[in-house]
C-alpha cells in the first residue's frame, strides 16, 4: 500500500468525529473522516473540504504522488495565525474518493481530537492493538557482560507488528549505570517517553532505556516502569537468550 504502488492506497471511512485546531481556532470538524494509508505503518486523516472552518489559500506549489496524483499545497489561514503549506488536496486524483478531501499536516496543527479526546503524533491505526500483560517470567537485561536489570515481575507490552517489550520495575534496574537524557519521544498509543543512557565499562550507550511516567489510558499498566531496547542489549527470558529483533531501531 506504499506511495509508489499506484492505485494501491488503502482508504477507509471512520466513524469518529475528528477536529483540529490552530492559532486558537477550529480548523476542521468532520464526522465522516477517511483514513488513508499513505505509508504502510500508520494512516493519515483526509477530511471533507465541506468540514473546513477556515481559509485555505493555495501556495502555488504542488506535490506529486505516484498513487494519489498531483497534490495542491495550501496555507491554513486563521485569525490567530497562518500555518504555511499545512494543507494538501488532490482535486484531480485518480483515486476519486480523495478529490473532495483535504489532509492537514498533523504536526502543523496545535491540537487534534478524536471525539473529545486528544491524539498525538498521527491517527491511531484501527488494526493496531496494544496489550499489556503482567508476568512472572524472569527477565534479565545485560550489555557487554554487565547485568543492567533483572526482574521476576515484568509487564510485557505486545504491540501489533513490533517485538514484545519487557517493562521492569525501577527497583529491579541498576540505576547506578543510568545517565539522564534530554530525549523525549511520543507514541499515539502510549504517550510521551523519557529516556536514560547507559554507561558500561566506560562507554556511554545513548538512549538505551525509556519510561512512560504518565502513559495514555490503554498503556497505563506500564506507568513508571523501565524498558530497554531489546535490539541493542542482551535479553534473557527464563534464562534463555533472546534473538535481537530487526526493527527500525536496530
């Protein structure tokens, strides 16, 4: 369903009410949004032009997509400010369903709501699921022969298309090896993560472990627990070494 596969873009109607705000103004309020998988990993919202509440002014620039056709870029103009080139339409798209819709650059808007709840980073994929299960399996994390954490009370987070993530109580982590990091990342399913680097044998390994201190509701069970990148450490579950997964973070 990639952008380079003409005609293979997946489009589905959502039943959620979707709103976006910019500059203190309501930009769009749609009760029949479309989810469009421009890339395989997550969808974007395409919203009816009839649901737009502010001015969209063409920039004179276009953006070509092999699958969606010639896109027209627009500035989003509100009394509170202008979001430059933050809206994209495909008035002559070979995918007829897209012709009367507009996609707003997610990060350019100040706030997005699904119904009355905020969403972050990008729309959530309705086919992606997050399950957090308590476990009594023994999990040990090591790096360069040094144990970083060991616990018999992990919570295992299973997220569609990703390897299991083992969240461990902070009391079971070697805090003397952790170094605070300024890095923050956001996930639409889990919330905002803070990071630590790890120093082992005089070598600092950047952003190797993260924590969700105030996760989103579906991931509440991992609140305040630490998780190591299993792509970058040695992971043992019930004494058995685990193969390092291949992911974008490998």
